């Protein structure tokens, strides 16, 4: 497929557990963004990768959140010791100039 | 710093026009517009890069006033399918070379028959 893909599409986890969310960007797109969207809310910027440059982590809400991008392609967002307030849809977007979003991962922390 | 969108919500009858505004306190490199329907991911509409640039997509067009750091999205002869939440995203000029794309809180557009 030519679009951005994310996995899993849904994740239910218990409070305190760690989760990993995956994003496969569009081939050739050098930039990759992670956003969080709570129910009925806007798009909260989390982190931005551009090529081989150091990522812009200014949006990460706490040190429980981290992300990496391997080989300039696939990215993983990791949330450690999940809390109920982490429940949201996590969206990944890849960009060459235009940015395209993946379908998102709906995370529910119980 | 996120851009400011107005209005927060608007209700239109089919065939009516609407304007959604987006403004930033920072000098902008680009403005991006998206539409999101309930339960779906945002869908890219258009990007504007240059001051004064205008673009169109079917009956949806946008303008970008670089000097005022403002963009407007114009929806003409609205259709039921235009309903959704519209987000503007902005990329400010950055000496650090980061092209952080930050979104406004969105404008909820409802088109009714």
C-alpha cells in the first residue's frame, strides 16, 4: 500500500504496563510526526523526525514517552508505565512536503 | 505555539458558503489544511507555501497572507460531504531547521440539508 500504516489499530492495556506503537511511513518521506488526539480534542504534537537530524522531542508530555525511527523509515512510539490519561488516539504522519496521516492507534489504559 | 482558528464551530445549509480562519503569532513557512470526519484520521486538503498564495480543490480554496501570518479556507456551495472538523497546521520559520507542524484546535463544520 502507498499510505501510512500504523499498528496495532487498537490497544487495551492495564495501568502501569508499557506499550509500543508502530508507524510505517510512506516510502521516501523523510519527515515523520507523532500526534495524540484525545476524544473530541485537537491534534497534540508529540515528536518530529527529519532525515538523520536529531528529533524534535519538544512535545513529549513526560519522560515516560519516547520514540525512535530506525533506518529513516519505521518509527516506534513507546509509553512506559502507562496511565489512564494516556488513553487517546495516537496518529502518525509522514511528509515529504505534504503530510499524510495514518489511521491511528486507539490506546485505552484501564 | 499552536495557531488560532476561528470560528470554533459553524452550521451551514447545503449550498451556503463558509470561511475558516487561521492565524499565528510566528512567521510562517507553510500552512496546511486538513479535514477530519468522526472516527477517521485527518485527510490532507492542501498546503500553502508562499505569501499570497491561493489554492483550490474542487469548491474548497485557501489563501495565505504571509505578512499577516494568516490563512483562510473558503468553502463555497457547501455539500453534506463537507461536514467534519477542519484543522489548520502551521510550520514556522525556524533557525534550528525544525519543521514542526502544529495544529489549531479545529473548526467543526456541520452542513445540514
